[in-house]
C-alpha cells in the first residue's frame, strides 16, 4: 500500500498525483482536504482543513516549519487522521506533494517518504528538514531544465520530466495556421484579469481569444481548448506548463507571484531559447500583435524534451523502488 498526500492549494498537485497513482502497480490511497478526483484509482481519505477559522498563532514554529498553527482543531484532526491511517494500513511508503509537516509525521511513524520537490528557492530551515528526511526526491521537470535554486539539492532530485494528465499530441498543420489564443489562468489566482484580456483582444482583431481560469471561464479540462490554440498565454505553474507542452503549443509565459519564487524560477528556465516559450515579467499592456506573431513562429515540437509523456511512469518507478526497499507492499 502507498499513501499519497495531496496539497490543497490550486489544482496542479491533485492532477499530478492522479497521473502518478494511475502509473503505480500497487494500491494507493489519497490523503487530502481536497475532494477525490473522479478518476482517482484507489481509496481517498478526506482530511480536515487546517487553514480555516481562527487566526493562526505561531504558524511556522518560530521559522522551523511552514504551517503548524497552535491550537488549531483542523490541524490536530488532520494529523491524527493521517496517523490513524498509517497505523491501520502500514504503508510501504508515503508520497508527499507537498508538506514538510506531513513528511515529518510519516517519517516519525517509521514510514519511508518520497517528497515531490517544487521549483524555487527552498533553502529555508523547514524545506531543508523536509528534504533531509525524505528517502527520495522527485522533480517534475527534465534534467536539462533545473528550476531549483540549490545545486546540492538538485543532485538528489530524480528529474522525471513534466507530468501531465494528457498524452502528448503533435501539433497539426491546421492549428499552426489558425490565429487563436488561449489564456490559461490558474485556480491559485493570477493577474490575467478580464479587463487585461479585453485590451489585448482589442489590440489584435485578427486573433480569436479564449480566456480560461479563475478570472475567465473555469474548466477542469482545458485539453480541447489547448489543442485548438495556435498560441497559449499561461502562468508558470508546473501543471499548466506540462499541459501546454503535452499539447505541443508555443507559449507566452507570465509567471505569477508565489512563495519561494516558484513560478519565476520556472520562467527563468523557460526563457532559454531551446524551449518554445516567450517569457514576460508581467502582462503586457501593449505590443500584443508582434508578441503573438513571434510566439506563433516558435517550433513547438521542442516541448518533446520537456514532456515526453513518461514522467508519471518514471515517478512511479522511483516510488515503487522506495516501497520495495521497505519490505512491504
């Protein structure tokens, strides 16, 4: 049995976990305060929320952890529920995507931990502790695109490649000839406001625009829209980039503010000319006609090196190796 903890901010952690769980060759149970995705392949334990209600008190334990607010009933309930599940099911390993506190809880119960590393500058004491106690670390990026700010940490990470819900699809000639833009916003918030998109649309009357995301039309499945696009304007979240890469569409990437400079570090990697992406520090207020033409001219086939469709399979192999070392299945 494998346990898989899924962080509840945004939707990228859950979609990545679903892809990896489907690639595992053994039972897997999800643990999260998010509801189970409809295609989750095993059991799901619904956890209490630990970020609602009362104002947090000493939430970071004087800078040593990330989120352990004193006296919070939700935190107490979720940690107790995870501990009870561990005791009842005796998992061979627990995958943590992501929480230093859950990783530490599992390790204190004698369970090996596989931690999913995230892009960014993660050299704070809490991250250092979480990485140090993990048996293995997984990074959902290709080895040649290192978005971490710590070389020593990078050497420990299994860079498995991007992980997407969707199988890679080569760009059709019709899509390349189309003049259509998809703006791909995220559940975690972005600066892609309706007014900003409207101004860009007004500047480019020859282009058809579709705005998806929290500030546009939300959809849990943007795949068909991505396949219809000739250019995608996206934030720099890992799942968003993975899906744009799977769709083999050239991108205009606008990183959003996130803790530890997560999206800015990914965007800095994508600024390398080997990737079919143009990186903008913020939403451009003008110049969209030329920007879209430049993006459309990029060779989107270069995304093959970012997402070859086997990232989830490689991640599952790392997890299975850790589970097998523990001596139980």
